C-alpha cells in the first residue's frame, strides 16, 4: 500500500521533471543537481565555482534548505541570481522535487542563463530518488566523512555523474585512506569522474571547472 | 492527500513505538537513539562508548544502514551483541522505524541488557520524525560540518535530548567558530546538554559516559 503511493508520488515527480528537462533543452541551459550530506561543503564549493565562472558564464542558482537563507545569502555575493527554497513550507521535505524547481524558475530570465546550479537539501539518501530535470548529478563527499560512504549510500553514487572529494586540505590531519575512498566510489560507479578539491585552498578546481565548461558547451551545441 | 498518508504511516509507527517503550520499561532497559549526518562519527563514538561501559554495564546495539555491515562488524569487537539492519530490504529507507526495532529485539536476551544503543541511518532529517520507543535521542555533530547545521536542520536538534560535538581534535585545522555552533544549538534547544568530544583522542568522554550512566541508573529506579 505504502509502496504504491510512493510510486505514485515519484511518477508525478517524473512527469514534471520531464517538463523541466524539455524547457532547459529549449533554452540551452545546462543544469546540475548538487547533492551531499550536511556539511560536506556544497555552498563553499559553489561559491568558488561561481567565482571562476561569472561573468564569462551566465549562472543562476536554486538553493534548497529546510530552514534559513544562510546559503542563498552567501551565494548571492557571487553576482548570480539566487533563489532560496525552504522546504519547511513543504512539510520539512528532505529533498527537492521537480515541482519545487518548476516553481522557482519563474524568478529567472531563462533566456539569459547558461548554467543553472541546484544545491539540494543536505542529505545523502532521499534527494537521489527525485529527478528534477537536471542534465548531470554531482555528489560531494568530504574527506572528514570517512572512506566508506559510497558503499553505505550506494544509490547516491550510482545515480550521480561526477563526484567531488572535498576538504583535501584536511588530509594531513586525518587517518584517511584516500585510495580506499576512490575504490569505494569505483565499486559503485566505475569510471565516474572524481575531482579531488579543497574549497578552502581552491586546489583541484581547474579540472572541475573545465569539466563544467565542457558540459555547458555540449549542451549549447545540442540545442542548435 | 499525500500529507494524510504520511500521517497514517506515522500513527502506525507511534503505536509500535509505544509498545516498544512499554517493553523497555518492563525490562528496565535504557534506550538511546543516536542520529547524525553520514560521517559525523556515530560508529567511532559508539566504539569508544562501549569500551568505557562494557562489562560494567551490559550493552546491546542495533545498527541501521542502507547497505553494508561495516558498522556492525566494527562494533561487534566491543563485546556487546550487535544486530545490523540494512534498510535496502525495506526500500532503502532513510531512517529506522519502530517496527524495524521491534523485529530486531528478538535477537537479544532482553533480561540481560541495561543499555540498548540504536545507531540510526546517517541522515540529519528523516530519522528525527520517527519515534522508535527510545528514552533519549542523541545527535552527533562533527566540527568539520560547520557551525550552522542546528539552525538549518532544526527538527533534529529540537527532538534530541543531548548533543555530542565530535572531532574537536580537528579544531586547530579548521576555521570553526565553536561558540557560534553552541549558540546555534542553544537557539533551537535551550539548555540541552552538549558534550564536546573527540572519538579519536577520547577527549571529553568522561562527562558523556557519566551522563549515560546516570540515565541508566534513573531508568532502573523507575522500573522498580
């Protein structure tokens, strides 16, 4: 009974995600859905990502949180339009849905956006189940979280198209086996690109930014 | 419609939680439900907690994960019976329910347990909504996760009875404002006890262990 109803909720979500995806295609907007545990560094990564891209690339951001506008306030300083969604208005939802993204789109001039970044609610489980119409899903994993998260939360790593291993500036102070973490990612999703970065020192950012720019170029080509 | 069904699921859960709670009372078992983001150090904290308590206190552990038995394998070395629940058998559930706890109890000799520790699925959102019949809820927050998590995930901090601020050995290497974190906890849940600890160095453990022992003593008294 419960399973059937969850299936119905997901079907409705998929239909709206499909609509969002068509709109993004029509407008030539490349969309990433950034997911992670709370505190893995999503907002810090995105602050630095925007600082590398704007104004060369026209960006917009949708930020999901249960409560507060802390993240949107931080990102708004990067000269890109930002919409904050607080899911406590939607029953404290632990993830963003396609419908919530659709509602937020009216705040933007979609003809002027090349890259839409969605920062999902901090949660390594539920957001993986909800298609929002994105082109690529990106998971951020902080080295402070241990090596085993990919095998313990396999769905997230299975559905994502790229991973960022963040906070590598902390490696000297942790008993962290980076190769074990990379092997665990590879077990769940072989050949997924993994970018080793530090939002604090900006180490490793050039490859991540190049990957994003290549995706944006590809999307523009497809649109024509 | 959706809201009504979620309400029904929670009502069923509450009824089983009530049953669990009565059983724990009858047996004089003190039960804690330990929750946090993935990678905050739940298992490391519990390994060290068990090493302080066993054999003086008779302990048992239920560990929830979506996948793998990594955590149970680690905890089983601490001379306490451990049951691992993999929620991927329950549709990849992002939290433990009262029903799942009830099923796990048959693995233990309840007459021989003083403290039952439940390590919930790593998730700072959904587990907060499900009563499992516990006496106290404990949230673990790692200093590597930033200062703002209590205000961004307020329900978890509102429903918990104690907080552990973990990984304080990393403080010298982080731009972390500990007072801001403590103020944020206090904003959401004034006067909640907060234990500043490091599972790595065992700094701060004596107060946490004393708090637990006092809770166990109180529960035994009530049972008589």
